[in-house]
């Protein structure tokens, strides 16, 4: 019965006001699209992200209800970001070949770690893959596009507002789901503590301080392509660490 309180119709915004709101919030679309684009390979066009984000903005304006006690800017941010990420997924921007490569490299990390009893260095991972360090680093660069949307929002929807905050949820706030989130956060935190310090610093600056790869490179005295390689390597380490402790993670990764 309580859920019925959310079933009231949304009042449509007058056309003139609608157009004004769209124009007013277009800079928000560009800002969100730019932040996402900085994390993607050069083959992804910035203009395509803006187009997808604009669709999300229009959807937000058309479905916004002030009775939910949420600012339009907050609601629009979720819709814009979601529309952009959906467009990337639908466009199959991470081909199966790259996903297979990611699994192979992650398996190499796991084997080297098991054999050595510690976090393997990149030369040791490259040897496990029977390739040179130079080729291994090139492959890490190829994997940079796989990072978005996977670990990025695992810390309780970091950077993205949760729907639980402003609409009725089904299971998102159930004790079981909250317990799983808390356990996943604990595993990620523990895994981060075990990876090499430079990679740990890059993850912190990238995901928590929201620095771009170029900015991180300036802080660490590295070229941004090297930062990208180390970030991808850190992601591989975390995926492997979580997959060994999280039920069903191996099966999910293999899809």
C-alpha cells in the first residue's frame, strides 16, 4: 500500500519552460560527458556522448517531479550519466576480443600471484603471458576502455546518485543487498591495501580525487599513457582479488 504513494502522475512542463530548462542544463551535459570521455579511448567521439546525454537530460525534464523533494540538477545528473553509459554499452564499445584479453590477463595475474605468493610485478605477469613487457604494456593500454562502470561505482554508487535517494526502491535498500554492498566494499578496501603503492595511489587520485590521467601523470611525474597502463593493471589485480573471494564472481566475469 505504501508504494501507491509514488504512483501519482508527473505534471508536464509547459513547452516554453521545457525548452528553457533544456538550454539551461546543456552545460551540465557537456561537463558530465567530458568527465566520462576523459576515461575512454580516442575512438569514442565526444559529440556522441553529448548527444546521448542530451537525451537523458530531456528525459529528466519530462519526468521530473518536484514533489519528490529532489533538485532537478541532481535528478538530471543521474539521467544524463545513465544515458551516456547506456549508449556506450549498446554500442558494444568494448568488443568481445578485448573482454577475452582482459580475462586472459587477469588469469595471468592470478597464476603469477599464486606461484610467487605475492603481488607479481609487471615483468612477471608479462612472462606468464609469454610476451615482452613492452607488448604487455600495450595490451594494458588496450584494456583502458573496460574500466568504466565496473569498479567505478562499486563503492555505494560513488560519483553517481543512487535511485534510493529519491524514488521508491524494490530491493536496493533491503538488508540482504545492503549487507552484500558492505561486504564488497570491505573486500575492495582489503584488496587495494595489497596492491603496489603506485597503483594504489593512482586508484585513489582517479576514483576518489577525480583527477584525470593527465593530472595524475603530472602529480607522479609519469606520462599519462603510463598512468593508464598502471590503472588497468591495478583493476586487473582487484578483479582477481575479488573474484577469489566473492561468490559467483568468476562466472559473472566469464560472460
